C-alpha cells in the first residue's frame, strides 16, 4: 500500500480478521468485488499478521476506512439494516419435524441446523445468496439432511464430523461453470444421520 500508517506493525488476531471478512462481504454484496477477487482477498485475510497486511486486503474499496475503529478520524460503523454484517444466522430446528427451504429465498451468510429425528430439505437452486460464501452448521442426530445446489454452486464438507454410523452421499460432481457461491458444511451429524447432496 502506498500510504503507511504508524500502527501498521501492530499484530492482528481473529477479531480483526473476522471484521475484515465482514467488510469484504459487504463490498461483494454491493458489487465492488467479483467472486474470484473476494476469495483471493479472503485468503490473504486469514494469513495476515499485522494491521499493515490486513489493510492491503481492503485497498481501493470504499469500506477500507471502517477496518480499525480505534484509528483517529475513523468513525465506528454500525451495520445498516440491509448489509451482510447485519444479517443474523438463520436458525432451523428440525426436532421431530420436517423443515424445508426451496424456491426463491434469501440465503444469509450463516445457517445453523439443529434437531433430532427430523428431516431438513434445503434447495439452493433458485435462492439468492447474500454473500459469496455461506456456512451451514449441522448439529443433528438421527436425522436426514437433503441439500440441492445449482449448476455453478460449489460445496465443501471437509469440516463436517460424522459419528454413530452417520454418512454423507455426494452426487453433485463439479460445478458446470466457475464463479458461483461457496457452501461450506460444518458441525456434526450423529446417530445414523444421513446427508444427501445433489445438483440441479
């Protein structure tokens, strides 16, 4: 970065990195970044160790001045009602019931699914994503989870724990075209739960 700040040497931790990711999400949702740029800058965020390194990630973006609220002349930002940062996680409880989301619906950056002896059916095919990447956290037992994704969606599940004879079946294959939203499955499935992934 051309401009140097007196605090560029100060180390950053997870709170600063998460704030940078939130600001990148805001920039992406408002059309300032393409999906490839968002992913590249996100990787840099998680590797950053100082404020100077973190500042380079938001270079040339209108949200750059909101990264560090304690810098003189910078006003702390309160998320607007429509911004990604203001969107609360979607909580879905499928205890002894069936929960469905399909058709045209808005997908927040975070979805938390809990429940026991239930069915969860999430169809992202025609959904509107409020961020370029979302996390679906599963905390279910003895349940069935069905996830349907679109042609350009990418799905990852390396951080999903499977215990108690539970399993995941992936029939998605690779996206037919690059650049779509990334869906990450995390959490755990237990007690013979099953996750089925399909592509439209």
